[in-house]
């Protein structure tokens, strides 16, 4: 064998060896990452976050080539991961439907679906103009199935543009349009109605802002700019709740618009060619058309006790970091109650009142954290108790034992007693509902 041949054999062998080493390192890295994702999935299952509740990505394993583009594009954390060379969901119930994974996947392996085979999601029937099967009642925003602030804003605007096209101004009702709900869809709809000179009113059961303000989460992400009527393009890609709220308020104010807050709509009935919109307060408003922008979270259930109307009583926890040195009563035994009590416990005196003898069906992680907080004396739990009345500086709990009452000094009360979903409200108004078991909301054609 000549020397050059030997040299070549050595070089080729070294190159092959190097390739083998690189492949082995790559495979080991892939195995390690798969294990990490497996562990995250196990944790997500334990925490009850693995099963999707509404919108979520579905991956076609046959088309996925594990580029990881979906994971990089998702603004949320650990919704997707790569396991055994394919993308998979981890905390699917945390998906809020940005759709960034859908757009980022180079092989179109992702579809965005709503509901699952096991868990259906109720959706109202709406046509391409956002009108329901009841002529004159329209739906926009998350209630129609699409999540996200920018989608709600877009739909609110388009729905009102469609209403304006068919609205006959000659009618006996007080308003041309009643907009129910002042989240992103309702705000955008109100601005559009003003722009199109429609005679309208916006009713909100709570305060301006919508769902995103009911969660103890600071960061708001918007994956693309939104176009707000009478304002123009809003290019806030990452913002805070307070900045967004300020923006809503200033746009409404500049255009002389007010939202009627603390005005919960109880029912809508059709009478003589127009609608009667009945409020919880007993007030009745007549209108030619109605736009429902009420989201999907429903209305918090009230306890119906004395003092519940006091200002210190709330059904959602906003900005827990700003609440200090208060005597707080949290009512409820679900995850929202536990999470809120934990968020308040470090800097306040928190008592949790729950009507049963133990917690049922709370996330294991919450259970663990809560047990730790109880042992550390951070939360005082009162099982088998029910609030009897709320006073300015105190609350009274019934303790289950014959006539026994517990008196507690109190500054703030947070009630998490579940809620009424919008389904019943819609059915009462005559709107048809269908359960969706994994239907595609965004899919490649
Ligand atoms: C934890 C969490 C984080 C999120 N983060 C983001 C994010 O970062 N970026 C993003 O784009 N989206 C985010 N979203 C999704 C976003 O909040 C919703 O998609 C959006 O708020 C939907 O707007 P909407 O106007 O359709 O409904 P909602 O915002 O739900 O507003 C509905 C309004 O109607 C009112 N209402 C309900 N019933 C009645 C009634 N009977 N009478 C009067 N008023 C009524 C409610 O009080 C509420 O104010 C998040 C959602 C959650 C849950």
C-alpha cells in the first residue's frame, strides 16, 4: 500500500468517527431533552394542566420534522415541547390561542382546535356577519370561539360594521344597538359604533377591561398589532395590564364614550320587532339590535348575604402585590380561591372559609403549597364554615355547629364561589349552541 492511500484511509476513518461522535452527541442531547419534556408532561398531568380546556394546538406527527419553530414562536411557556423527535403538547390547558405555532411550523404540521373528544366546548351559532340564529342578536370576541385581544378587537369592529349595513333607523326602541360586555371586543365595538354614528349604549357587569384583568398576571402579549377604531394601529407587543387599561380608558375618553359599569344583563327578550334588555338592577332597556361581547368566563356566583354589596367585596383578585397589612377573608375551596389566598398570604392576614370538610379536586401543586402555607401559619383555614354577613370592619362566619358564629376583623373579602357560564343566558335568549369536540379553528387548507 502506498503512503497516500494509507493517509486517505486514516483521514476517511477519522471523518467517519467524527461524524459518529457528532451523531451520538446529538442523539444523547435529544434523549436528554425528551426526558425533560416527559418530566414536564408528568408534572402537567399531576397539576391538571395537560388536558386542553378550550383552544389548543394539535400536532400531525407524520408531518412534524422537529424544527422547534413552534416552541420558539409560542409567547407562552411550556405549552409545547419536543419528545422522541416530535413536537408534543405539555401544559395544553394554558394555551390561549395566539396561533404563533400554527404560523411558524414550516411543514404545516399544526392545527389549532377547540375542545377535545372527551371535553366538548359550547359554542353559539354565528354566521359570517357575526349574527346568531336570532335576527338582530350578534356575537363577537371570545364567546364566538376565537381567543386573544387582537381577535376580539377585530371582531367587535367588524360586527358593528355589519350591523350598520342592515340597521333600519326607523324603530320604536330607545337605542339602535346595545353592546353587552366591555372587554376588548366590546370596547372596539363601542368605538366603531361611535364612528358610524349609531345610537348605542355599552353595558358591563363589572368594570371596563374584560377577562385579562381578572387574572393575577402582569404581562400581556400581543403577537401582532391591532387596529382600534378612532385610534388606529396599536403596536403594543408586550405590555402590562395597567398600560392596556390606560389605553382603553384614554381612547374612550377622547371620544366622549362612557361604559355603564356594574350593569349586569340578566336576559334579552324579543318584543314587537325590538329587544328588551333586562338588567340585574331591574332596569329595562329597549334596542333594535344587540351585540354580545361577553366572553366565555360568565358571571361570578354571589353568596346572597348581607353586606355583599359593600365595596370591599370582590369576585376577582387584581394586583395582589399592592395589597398589604389587611385582614382578608377568601371564600371558596377551588383553585382560584387557593391561588388567591397564597398570593395574599405573605403580606396580609388571610383567613380562608370553605363550606366543606376538605378540598376536593384542586391541583396537587396548589394543595402542596397550601399545606405549606398553613403549617407556616400564613393562612388560617376554616373548613365547614359559611359567611353569614359582611360588615364594614368585620365578617361573621357560621361554623356548622348549632348556632355557633365566628367573628373576624376584616378589611377585604374575596369570593370564589364558581360562576354561571354564559350558555344558559344564551339559550334563554333563543341562541342555538353546539358542543365542539376538537373542531379545527385554524387549519391549513
Ligand atoms: C390568564 C389569561 C391570560 C391571557 N393573556 C392574554 C395575552 O397575553 N394576550 C392576549 O391577546 N390574550 C390573552 N388572553 C385572552 C384574552 O383575555 C381574551 O381572549 C379576551 O379578553 C377576549 O375578549 P372579549 O372582549 O371577547 O371577552 P372578555 O375579555 O372576556 O370580556 C367580556 C366582558 O363581558 C362582561 N360580561 C359578561 N357577562 C356579562 C353580562 N351578562 N352583562 C354585562 N357584562 C357582562 C365581563 O365582565 C367582561 O368584562 C388571556 C386570557 C387568560 C384567561
